[in-house]
């Protein structure tokens, strides 16, 4: 299955917004075009085949309910800062990460809708006609498409709003079933399964050839704006064909072998308990580590969706969502801090696992940029400024607190420019960010 499959009705909107569904078009026209609206591809910028050093990777993590600012941010800036209550949980990792304050995406707003903009920086997600922009992970994955079996793995603790968006602003559904994620990476299947997969790819390529003609017929009946939309989409279809050719080559290659057992969704797995979002995140972190360690992919995004339910954590007797809306109630804040310290502990486990996995003369963490943060700064009031942001690994000189202006935030997308450049993407701009955060080196 192509990792970016989406529902055809979603792409009906992509092909001209509501105009595609206008009554001027017959049901037959829509049905004919509908089968073309299956997926958007990855643009292909193939990585060098003669890489002599470990490849560069990016793991991006968003926890949707934020982190309580007074316990997350250090009071002092620079390298001599005293760790905050939450950063103390990370212990001896201090020299492996940089913490940021006074940083956010400008003009986002949108409360929980800002989730969609965490990796894009697109503005005003709740306004009518909002159209997202390309996300950090997708742009990075385009740079190395073809070098790995999966250009991008986008994961989530629950089904729902994703973090990843194509250049046309289409959402890429996240994978949220651990056994299926594991199977995609490591289970080879029988020769019959391989033959079926090859046949599927060949059918897909044949279908795309037919759909280009049908989209051309539809183009004659739409407005100038819609014709441009269709032109953009047909270019995406051509790119998808190229990706399918690369995918066919990967089907014939053996999958990596790992000793870790396959996860499942049965009790006592956290995926048997809807309220255990942190336990679910830990499972996804393990899969992400395996994915980059085996070079199954070099770009992973993980969305930790907040929960209305009470998490299975000692000392917590209220729902997580309710605790984030604490209204400065000390009892609620204390319970919220218990939850978020457990979250910080999960981040620590991932970073330690990457640090302790040797790769040549360095570690897996040295070659992997790990972005950790949230789309919400003040979750109690749905604020989208002063976001809690950390960047670990990736070969930077870490160990500092880069403090921005809490009243006039540094654009978070400037940090994304740092990350893209470190990953090898030749750019000095991304979204709302121009240039880099120069204190990060």
C-alpha cells in the first residue's frame, strides 16, 4: 500500500475546492475523475548511492496538549542555565539537546486547529478557505526519496488530524497500528505476496495512464482556476508514477531483519487502552528508532494526540484534557505535571535509545535530529505563542537555552531552516521563516 493513500473525496476538493462538486458537472464526470484522486506522490530527489558516512535523519514529535510552561522553560539563557523541573527529567542528556523559548509560528491562532500547522507554519487554520502548505517532514523526505524503502513514515497515537502535508496542502494520513507499521518494515511475506504487490503496482501505473486522459476531459468543463488546480494535480500524478517505479524496485529487495518482536494491539499493549497515549507514544518511539536504524526511512513524524480520558498514571484522577484547562488551579496543575513528567520520561527513553545505539564511531543520535514540541504554548487558554520546543541530536553543539522574546517570538520556521540545511536541503527559507537561528550551530 502506498504510504500516502487518501480518500478520493478529499481530493475532489483538491481539484478545485467546492467547484468540483458543483451541479454543473454530471455524476458520471465526477465518478470518472474520482478514480484519479487516489494519492499524491513524493517528488523524487534521489540521494547519492555512494554515501560513506551514516545518513542524516529527522524525527519530529508533536504532543498536542502542550507542556506546562513554568515547569518546562529554564529561567536563565545560555549554556549555564539551571534545568527546569521538566528538563531535570532528561538528566545526563543535557549536552545532547537545545531548549528554546520565545519561539512560535506567527499568526497561527486556531486553538487545537494549530496542530495542522506545527510542521508547516501555515497561517490562520480556522479561516474559511484555509489551505495548508508543505510540511517540514515532507520537504525533507523529497530530498532523499528513493534512497530508502519509505521516503517518510508519519505516525500517530490515534487516528485523526495528521502533521504531514504535501506541497499542495493535502493531509497525509498517519499510521496508528503498530503491528501494521512493523509488518511494512520487516515482514517479507511469501513469494506469492511479493508477486501480488508487483501486480498491484503495475495495475496502478496503468490506471494512472488512463486517468491523465480523463482529467484532461474534465479540464475542458472547469474554470481557469480549476484548470490550474488540475494541472498541479496531473503533475503530481506523473511524479507518483516515478515513485511507483522506485517502489517496485524496493518490493524485490529483502527487508531488514531485526530481533525485536512484533508489537500488537492486544492487552496489555497500550494500544488496547485508548487513554494510554504516553504508552502508545513509547511504542511508536521504538518503531521510529528501528525505522531509522535499519534505514527503512530517514524521516519520521510522530503525533501524540491528547486524550479526554484519565490516563493510567498513579496520582492522576482527572482527564488529561481537563487538566490542561487548569485555570491556575494548584491541584489540577500538580496532576498535569505528573502526566507531563511521564511524557518527558518517554522522550528521555527515546533519546537514550538513540544515543546508546552505536553507528560507526558515533551514535544514532548524532546523525538524527529529534524535534520535540507542541503546537500549543498555553494549553489552558489554547495559546499558540511561546511554544515548548527542544531539538536533540543531529550533530549540533547542544547544551544551551536559546531564549527569544516572549512578546515578539522568533519564528519557529527559522529553526526548521536550520534543520533542513543540516539535512542537506539547500534552502534559506521555509514557511514563515527566513534565515536560521544563528545561535544554533
